[in-house]
C-alpha cells in the first residue's frame, strides 16, 4: 500500500518523502498525510535512514547483468513515485488494532526484507525466497522519509544503547555482511578471510568479521584511502588490487591463498581477484551488486575444489542474532556521517562518485 493512497491521517500532513518520480532524475520532495495503521501495521517515525549503494541502481532503474543486459527494477515490483531507503530506525508513533506487544514511543531498527507472508516460502519462514516480497525501500515505500509503514511488529528489533544513526545501518550493511560471513563457515580450518571492497557493506563486514571470525582478516580495495580506514578499523592486512603483482604477493604471503573470501563489490574484477586469491577448497561468497560479467573457466572449480555462493541480505533470525551481538557491544561501529533528508540527491551523487567512506545516514 502506498502513502498517497491513504486518505486517513492521525496527526496532519507532516509526512515528507524524497521520492523517485523518474528513474535517474533527482529525487523530489513530496508531502503527504501522515499514514494511519490498519490491521497489524505499525507506523514508525523515521529518525535515521542509511543510504546504500544498491539505492543507486534502484534510482537509475536497473541492475547491470553484463553483456548489455539489464534487470529493470520495474520488473521487480517497483512503481513510481517510490521512496528509497531500506536501512531504517525510528520511533513508533501509531499501532494498528492487531499489532501486539508494541507501544507508541518505543524505538527500533526495522527489518525491511519482508515477504508476502502467504506463499510456501514465506510459510516455511524463508521470506528471502519469496517471489513477491514487500521489501521496504525497493517494493514498498522506504526510509527516505519521515514515516514508514511496517506491516507487522515482528519486523521491529531492539537496538539497545546503539546510537540510532548507527542502528539503522545494521538492517542492510550489517546484516548483509553478517549473513555472507556466516556462509564462509562451511570451509574447514579457516585461518584467513579476504574481504573484497571496503565500501559501506565491506566496512560493516570488517566489524562483523572481528566479532565472529577468529583469524586473519585481509581487506582489498582499489582506493588507498578506504584501505587506510580499514587498517585503522583493525584489518590485519590490506591489498590494493590495482597494485602491480598484488595477487601473487597475497598468494605468497598466505602460503597458497585465503580460505574464504567475500566479494562486497560484485564486479568482474572484484570477483576475479577474490576467486583467484582462494586456496584449494576455498569459498567465495558474492554479495555486491555492482554488475557486469566475468569470463570464467569452469575447470577452475574442480581443480581448486572451490565453492561460489551467492548471498542476498539476510533473514529475520540472522538479524536477531546480529542485533544480539550489537546489543552486547560485540560489533564495533563502522564509520558514518549524518545529513538531512533533503540532501538525499547530493548523497547519491557522492556515492556514485565513490567519495563516501562508510555510511551516510539521513536524519529526517
Ligand atoms: Zn542495502
Ligand atoms: Zn511470500
């Protein structure tokens, strides 16, 4: 359900949203009647909203599948105008008659990866496998706004004493990193983990890896400034993948390669570097959505006995696990900066230019 279809309101016409009205064009500031909840819905007044790299693709209207092929976001259920933003935290301001165990005034981070609730996958608890999800910020209106409609209180998760500006980032960058790194646990005898890409999700990955991986963490990127930040945040070693002989040096230093890698970029070069850096029996998990295609020799798989796995965000049980670690103070803060909601266009441009270190969080 979209805000502009909602005739009721409980507190006036104070809702503001920075919306896509045309793909690739500047977001437009629109005002609406404050949304009113029905059924099990909860209305959250947004206090922080992270700007994710995938928002760039959604804003442009497509994902790059390589070879000139595009995945149009309108084929993935987005209609315009649309409010981006899937890293949302805020305060409950209204609850529907069937929304239990939640009170006005409570603050939460919102789990945005919400399924239809009806299909076989959703019934089995695999909301991420749902073919018709209700994801906030990609299918339903999301966080570049003052208010968001959450379909059920079970998607609201306690963030403890974590500052609200940081709390929102766990809903995508933190969760995506957590789920991907957990998938590397199938590799036996893990001693070294390579994180390719030190952007927002990669930096969250570094913090998560420090908490749940007891080994050496190596961070690779093409930007020395980002590598420096990674080093300051506890990476044991960093690699500029564009440096002459970077791969050979890494293979030598690690005695034949790393046990596992996570590709936070999802481009041809990042995948190639991560895969080639694996030792025998290693695994690379791909999470980045940068796009493009990568030439690949299938016989590399048997020769290396390697595994390639895809990971997309994370599920609600994983989010609870992650937030328990966050509340226990086990996950260090990733670098972030805050900006007003109305600066969303500037932030997207800065992100496209590769100028953002860590996360930029909008504060409506
Ligand atoms: Zn994201
Ligand atoms: Zn479903």
